[in-house]
DNA sequence: TGCCAGGCCGGGT
DNA sequence: ACCCGGCATGGC
């Protein structure tokens, strides 16, 4: 539908006007973003910050150092929840990153985004949102990150069907927005910000919801 | 005080 | 092809 592009940009504008720039991803380095992307799976960011703090305080926020000290990971990341599970996922990612790229971000800059995405998805514990978060926020690739809020908002406002899967929703954004890393960055962050709105389901008839004026 | 966070996997139907 | 339980901590 031709109007989808305008609608998506209207929504973006409204969210930006309401909330302003979100300055994502909070983190001092690409590697911190990668680790954070795994730790934040179904987890409040506040808890992830504590885990990242622990890793920093132990001076282990770099691929090789963290891998060599992997026995310490469970204790370090405990505040982020699911810590046994996430320890395995983190180690699986570290092995991939070190064995294939020596833990150097320079070594994957020449890789095509699609190929990189496939490699990330092949790692057990890294699904589409985690992979895309790494691609967008650590590697600055123009990849739209879809999360539960995104699905909820689009679904509630009838822009997608209730049964749309991740790739379909992502394609909807890619097809209707300019191929722009910064736009994707801010847009996803704003949707997450919207998700923290007290109207958790983004009900179309919630008058205090920032999107109310667009759809009503 | 329960509910729920910036998911993903594996097993059962 | 879906559906569901499990995974765990800390904040409001």
C-alpha cells in the first residue's frame, strides 16, 4: 500500500516529537553492544547494566579476555537473569567471534550484511532480534530491529496481521522506509520507549498514547 | 506483592 | 506448522 510509507514516517515523527532522541545503543564500544544484545533477551535493561558493570569492573569487556575468563561469566552476569543460559549463549558467540574474526571488528567490516546475519543466526541462542541488534547498533548496518512492541503496535493499529512473523514485519519497514541506519536506529529505540508507556498494549483508544492522534 | 522486562530454544501436538 | 514451558534476577 502506497500510504504505508507516509504512515510509518508520521508515526516516527510523532514518536520523535514526543520523546526526542533516545541515543541508542547505550554502550561505549561495539563489543559492549554485542554482549548487551545477548544479555537483554527478555530482560529489563536496568538489570543488564548491572551485569555489564560487573564485567567492566573485572576488566573483562573485550572478546579474548572474557573468553579466557569464561568460568567467571555466570557470577558476573547473574543480575541480568537467565544467567546459566546466557553464559552458554555468550560463550557460543565469543567462540564464533574469536575463531572466525579474532575478536576484531575490523575483520568483519568487509562482510555483506546478509552473510553476517546468517552467521549470527546459526549461533545457538542468537535469534533474529539479537542478530539484528548487533548488525544495527554494533556494526551500523541498515537493518530494522523488530521486537515485541513493534509487533504489538503494528498489530493493534491493523498495519499488519496478528500472525505476521519477524521477517515479514521487518520487510514491511524495509520496503516502506529509506535505507538509513540512523533512521532505523532511532525508530526502534522510540518504539521501545513507547512500549514503556503505561498503556502497555498501545491500545488504539488510549488517549494518552502518543499515537492516538495519528489513528483517531 | 505479584508482574514483567529491548528472546530463544526444544519438545510436544 | 504452531504452541508452550523453561530459563532467573531485580525494580516498580
